[in-house]
């Protein structure tokens, strides 16, 4: 099947994608002028026509970047709710950042490389804690290498001596 043979389906599919994007924007409260969309039909070697969907971030809003994946997940869930076989004709969903970089805050810069190394370690730790990664001996040693109990006596289970201040005047009882 060529692209021209699939034109009626393409028009319906594009309209469905447009409606799903509109509804996703409305449901999530994201301003509609912030996100646009493009579709590109492709034909594979077997002649199957699929659509590549590109969501376009039109606004320079760094806070929204954190939510790109969540927005895409919401978009895909809405698409599949309306058309359960959408992955038969949607090749992929990707993003394009169209916002003008000259609009960006000049103080908004990339962090150092050390920052990203720290982020990777934090993500690995979080994944391990959630059971998505196995703990290995090296990881355990690395996470506990800075632990220093100091002068604590772990055999003494008595509470420490503290000065107690009576904050209620007189013979007040709770």
C-alpha cells in the first residue's frame, strides 16, 4: 500500500491525533499555545504506512521540561483509550523543542559534569530501593563508606542525661 492509497486513513488518523492532543492539553491544564504537533507519514520496505508523531514544545518554560515524559504518557494513554490499535499505525512519538533559545534566561545554564554523576548515583540508589535493581557488594560498600559512628557506645541502651525544662508553670497537668 502506498501513501496515496492510505490517504483517507491518514486524514482520519491525523485528525484523531489532533483531537487527542487537544484533549490532553485540556485535561492536564497545559496552555494550548505551549505544545504543537506534527505528523510525518512513512512507508517501510513492505509498503506499510505509519505515522511519526512529533510533539513540539513551543514555549520556553524550563519547569515543563521535567514533565515531558508524563505529558507524553498521558497523550499515549488517551490515544490508546480511543484507538487501542494505534501502535499499528503510529511508528513513534518524539519531541522537538521549538522555543527560541534567545528567550531563555541567561542565568539558566548547564550544571557541571559532577552534578550529572550525582544524579546517576541517586537514580541508581532510588531504583535499588524500589527493587528495580539488585544490590551488589560494591554498591553496599560505597553507600556505607562514609558512615562513622564516632564515639557512640552501642552497648549502653540507657537514655542520655539531659537537662529537663518544665515548660508548664506551677502544678499544671496535661
